[in-house]
């Protein structure tokens, strides 16, 4: 039986870093990159992932499938000087490697980042996604995220513009978005 697990990480082991890079490479090649269109050199990725852990406003979650890193997501908090937006957080850099899809890991990652956001007292979670990422859009909408806008010039892929969708969700079912 396949086992999925999500962990919040404060430091990355060499093994986790290698597995995270492998999973990210495959997700990027499959069109699920989080800003990257082609996998960057591994050294660039390693600097990026280690850097995520240094940013106080970011929390990294790893999705494991049978103990192997197969995906990730980040909770991004507003900067300290953003008092007006202090109750909003953002879901970013979310992916699951193609070989690990279909086991509930994507749902577990989204649930983990939402739980962390709620636990920290955030009221709203925002995210954005390329319109071409249909599976991710279906997942977000199944979690109750509402599309509030479409950005026609969101990302340029292979010389053509792809729209992006912006989503929001109340985390505590209080107030209005």
C-alpha cells in the first residue's frame, strides 16, 4: 500500500534536497513549473530551496510518497510592514511529480498549508495558477477556492501568452472575502 505523508521542514537533508530537485525537474518538464519553464541547473535549484528556508515569511512543506520527496508547497505570509494585508497568506510553489500523482498527495499538501495558515490566525488564503494547469484548478476549486479574476498576460510559454487565474478562500468561514 502506498503511503503519503506531508512534513513541514526547517532544514533540508542532502537526500531531501536531491529528491526535491528530481521531483521539481519532472514537474517543470510536465508543464507544472512554478515560474520555471525548463528545469534550472541543480545548483540553482539547491540555492533556491535552501533560500526558501531562510525567508521568515515562508514555510516549506514536502509531500512524501513512500518516504520519497514527490512534491512541495509553500505558505507565504505578508511582510511585517503590510498591516492592511496581515490577515492574508498565499499558497505558492505547489507541485507534485508526475509519477506521484493519483495518490492523494496534492490534496494532503493543500490541506497542510491551509491548516498551517488557520493555525497562525490567517483568515484568507490566496493563490494564482496558469490556466493550462487544469488538474490544479480542479483541485483548488474542490477545496472551495473562488476565482476572482483572470489575468490574460500571466505567463509567456513557447512564445505565446497563457492566462492565469487568481483564487481566494476564507480559511475560517468568518467575514466576507
